[in-house]
C-alpha cells in the first residue's frame, strides 16, 4: 500500500510541476468580461483571473500572476479544468476543488486531485486554494453586477492570510 501511495504522490508532483512549467491559459484574453485579483501575502502569491461567460453560459478563464509553484499550477489547473464548462458545473467544481485541497480525496483521475497533496503542508493550502477562492468571488460579483456596466478593474480583491 505504501508503494502505491508513494507512486500517486510522485504522479501528483509531476502534474503540479508540469502545470507550473507549462501553464495553461496564462494570457490576458481579448474581450474578457470579468476580472478578479487574489493575493496570498504570506507566500507572495498574486493571481489575476480574466473570465468570460458566453451567451450559452459557458465559462472561459485565463490568468496572469506570480508566486510559488503551487499557486501558479493551481491557477493553470483551474483554467484547464473549467474550460468551456457550464457556469453551474463550474460552481460545483469550485466547491469540490476547495474541499479536495483542504481534506484530500480518493479521486485520482483529474489534475485537481494533484492539489490534494498540499494538505500535508498546511501553509501550502492557502497557495493552492487562492485561484479557486478568487474565481468564487469573481463569479459571485458577476451575479450581483449583471445589470451594471462592465469595468475591467476588479471590484474586490481576495486576500488569503
């Protein structure tokens, strides 16, 4: 059993390293409609999410940022996992991902599962959860502001301390 768990941990580390070295969707897209900043001052992590919700209610996310490998890999995983998914499904995945990061999971078939290993290092939980909390605020603000005109400036900043 120990051997299998060790192999899973190595696989998770490889997934995180791959997302850190070759981040997906790390661009500022043209025509984005939502923007949200997130920061983890204890580690120096900074994320800015750029999102668009299409007419058929599908989410597109991109990001820019800097910080530790965990926060940047988590942002890449978020953008890849939620790419072109319905907004309602994205909201469900946000909850699932945050629980997985904090509590772990037996699920081994997605890149999100790679984030479950950070629970062994409590200080890194904040790094991994930052992009997910940032998107959560972004989507909640979009619901509140749907009748207002759009601004490319974030309304609030997520600060995880």
